[in-house]
C-alpha cells in the first residue's frame, strides 16, 4: 500500500491521545525545516489540566523518539493529549505508536491543524473482533460540545448511535 506521506506544517502538532497506562505511547517527531527546531511538548489531562512536558532541540532533518513512560513530568497512569510546538516555526511531522502488554498496537500520524468536522471512512464495532476507538481533542481554550454521528454502509444515519461529548478547554476523550 502506498501513501503520499506526511507533509510538513507550520510547527504545531496536535496529538489527541497519549498514555502511560494500558496503551503506552511513543512519540516520533521529525524536523523537516531548514534550521534547528526548538520544540515544546505540552501535555493535557483528559479534563484539560496542563502537565508540563519536555523541551527538545531537533537539528536539521533529525528525529526524536520520546517514550512517554520515561518522561519524568508525566504521572503514572497518565491518559490525555499533547501539543507539540516548534518555538521557532520550523515545520514538524510526527506519529504516535500505541502498544499494550498483550501485543496489540496502533500507529497514527498526528494532525497539524484542527478541524471542526472530520470524516472517518471506516468504523468497526465488534466486526471480526475489531472495534474502532476515536480519539477526540479540543484544541481550543473554550468548552466544546462534540457530536459523533454514525452512518451505515449505504450512507443512512444511525440516529440511535449518535454520541455527544462535552470537552473541557484542551480536554480529550475516547469514543
């Protein structure tokens, strides 16, 4: 399977789910700019409470791998989100690896810009033993109501399956 890859951005990345609990997270971050990038990592508890994170300097085209279980600033059992910011506006790309002791794993690219509406082309609930988990992050400083609407394969709305969430400023949730 081929993809177009991940384009560089304006120097801010949004990570909707990071954890040191059941699914431990590893952040992969790369500087794709033309000068060193000074990066600040800010973590947020699921209720939006700030947890200070690491400061990194990435040289040209260099990568950093951050195992969240070794970040001294995070409390044990942390579940929340993160914002990665290049303090000197160098473009960054990133991905998160989630893994658990049972060997289950997931990898996702982090977003470089928030969106009010997102489309997820495939959501599973118990199909062949698989269930999709959506990670949602409020990137604003105000409380936000989120509606998750589900549709069947023919595009008909499944109104009984709608989920509504109220997210605190910078809060996050899993559906």
